[in-house]
C-alpha cells in the first residue's frame, strides 16, 4: 500500500481542492481498479481495497494539516 499512498500524496497541493486520487495515471481496462488497474470483483464500486485505504490515509493527512 505504501507506493499507492506516496503516489496519491504527490497529487495533493496545499490550499487547493483535493483531486480524484489515483495510484497510476493511465486509464485501466474495464473491470479493473480505476486507481491502480488491478482486478476488482464484479460487485466492487471501482477501486480495490488497497487503493481505498491509501486514499483514506492521504485524506486523513490532509485533514490534519493546520
């Protein structure tokens, strides 16, 4: 998960709105995580569990900033 957090962290600019955080910049094929491109179950909403956890981590960091 660490590389996902690092990639997403780099997309956040202090004082600006937080963009859609993604682990990889390329567009994944259908049925894969919209963030990293890894396969996801058919009932998934578009992100794998590791990318969800990484995005939450980065968003929590942003909320804790002064």
